[in-house]
């Protein structure tokens, strides 16, 4: 083999070897990379509320506001208890029936007379149990219970305010039996005066009187979960109570003159009451800021105010300068007893209410008292309904009234239907009291669960002790509806369809005991 052939052979062998090696390399399987096991990880967070159920901001409708109260008198067993020999169960049954009636007819307040005449329809270490409760002054109900606590708790369960009505100066009523050893007539005989009609009266000028009544008021405010303290029109007594004779306060008047006093006797008497009213107002708010103070004076301050008004003068007869109390803002609400018809010539309802409004320089609540029991009208229900409408026109957004008394609502078969089908057709919150400073309520939480043809709406808040009521809003086809609910109701089942409309959203607000609203939480339906 020559040299050329040897070179060719070597080249050929090398090519075959390289091709064979390449083929073997290509045929060798490639092992896939080994994947390491991943550690257990928590699932990715999912939105707690689906987008369709998220909260949103909107414009909710204004909630109707109007004070709607009724007086419940215990003196002489006028309203409750109906007799002074009822059993405890009968007393409670009567109270429940009255409260249910008020709730069902869209009232929102009770003015309950817990101290008719230096006595107590509640547990007291300062004054004896009332004759009008048990038939004997100083004798407790059996089995023992606390009527004021009962009334307060049952009123609040129904979304009703409870105002404690006290007579500051009446020491004994002529219908209250003979004063016994436990009666304040005998326990405080040095400051009590007997009138010619058989009544006994504390001397309003005596510092001991003012101190005793102040202690009674503070004791009630401190121990009971009430919403207001209420005085009526009895300050110095009406002249007829003493058969026209002057009030026999020679002892305190002589002491005033001897000490260098320069006021006239009438001005001195008014000054006694003025100082007392201011004191009570300040002491109530010092004890519990949210407890309101209200007075319902005789409806005429003086004849001629406004022009054309005739009748008795509380200023000159009762020594009650009620206009001054309103001017100074020594009350949270004022309920002049406007017990005359709209068309009365000497005491026209609208003219008197408008005059009192003109004197309300501190913008306190002005809610007239209406004579629902015996207003002089051939059609009392219509007259009362019209007075409510007139009050709304005069008072605007701060309207309200108190009915004298609950008997006027129950003893006239047409009264409640006329009110429920007319001005009281919808429930209402009490008007706010912006001059009373409070801590804003927290915004409640809202929860919605789908139940098929309905949804279960529920709500809660951290500071439920500060809540008095709830307002639930439901939206059907873009239109909002409003419902006022009691504190104990924390959920409601709502139909998805109503009158052919679809439920699209819900919202909730909390309301405190002064009518202040929290911010709202609103959610769209899924």
C-alpha cells in the first residue's frame, strides 16, 4: 500500500469512529431534572367579602323625627295603677298594656309620674311608698318590686324613652288618705304648709325644701336608667287650692325681709323658683349629662302675651316665670300646656305656640302639651290631629307633642286610629339635642347571608351599651326604605323581591339615647 492509500484509510477510519461515537451519544437517554418537594404553604388569601357584597358609600334618606309622648298620671290613680289595691301582677299587666299600645301606635316616649306628692312609686330612702300604689303611705308592694325600674326597662324594650315626672312642691294630695307617721307632712312638718282645700305644700322659699327635692331628683337620676326628669305646672299652688287666700309663707318672707332683702314678695317668690329650676337643670346634667330636663308650664305666661290672649297668669298666680327659664336655656325641652282648641278666641293654639317659639332664644325643644282627654271640640280626634299638623308647620324639623293623658288615647275609640292612619303613620326618632355633648357612636358592622328567596341581615357594634335603637335601610330597585328597630333586635330576614322590586342593598345605623346617629355601613347584595 502506498503512502497516499495509507492516509486515506486513516482518514476514513477516523470519520467512522467519530460518527459512531456521535450516534452512541445521541442514543443515550437524558435524565429529567429531579424536582424537590415544595414545603406546605398557606393558601392564598381570598377576599373576605365578595366584590358584590363590599361596603359602599351612598346617600341614605333622612330619618323622620318627632317627639310623641303621653303623660301617665299616678296621682289619685288617674291612669296607673287604676286602683290602689291591685296585685303586683295586675299592676304590671296594666303597665305592659299601656306600653304596648304606645309602641304599636308609633309613640316614642312615656312621661311617668313616679313622685305624685312627696311619695315614691320606686324604692326610696328619702320618701315613703305612695298611697296610690298600695293604699297606705309607706307600705311596699307585695311581693316587693320597683315600679319605676319595671317601667323603665319595659319602655326601653319597646324603643320608648322613659321620663320621670315629679311634682317638686306638693307634699300631700287630698286624695291620698290621711297623712300618717311616715308621710313627709309629718317628717318635714317645719317646711310644710296646709292649704284650705286639704292639700299640703312645701314652702318653695325654704332652703330645706330646695335641698330635699334636689336630693330626691339626684337620687333618681343616679340610680335609674331614665331618659329625662319632668316637672309639670305646679310650682306655688293655684289660688283655688287655698280658696283665694294668699299663700301662707309669712315665716320665710319675714326671714327674707329681716336679712335685708329688697325684692317685692311676688318677685321674691319667683326668684325662689327661678333659682331652683336653674339648680335642678345643672345638677341633673352634672350627674348624667345625657338625662334631659323638661318642664310643662301652664300654657299662658301672662294675659296679653301675645296680644289678645286672655286667661290665668302663671307669672302672677303660680310665681313661675316660665319665659325666663326658656330664655336662659334652663330646660332641654319645654311643653307649655296648650289645652285649648285651634279656634279658641281667648287662647288660640297656633298664636300661643308661635309666641312660645319666639321666646325660645336658646333653641331648646318646644313640644306643646295637648288636651287629648277633654279638648272642647265636637270631634276631638280631628282637633288633636289638626293641632299636630299645626305644630309641625310652626316647629318644622323639631316638632313634637305630649298628650294629656294616656286616657285620652284609650277612652276615645277614634283617637288612636285617626293618629295612626294620619300623623303617626310612620315611626319617628326623637329630635336631636345638639347642645348636649356626647361621644359619637361607633359604626356598626353589617353581615348578609343568602337564604335563597331572602337574605338574613345582621349587625353588631363594640359599644352596644351606648346604643338605644337601630335604623335599618333596605334598597329595592334603587329606592331606600327605612325601619326603626329596638336595641334587642340584631338581625332581620328580608325578602329579595318585594312588590315586584328586587332587593339590591342594605345599610345599618346605630342611634344613641339622645337621637344621635352613628355613621352607616352599607353593602350591595350578591
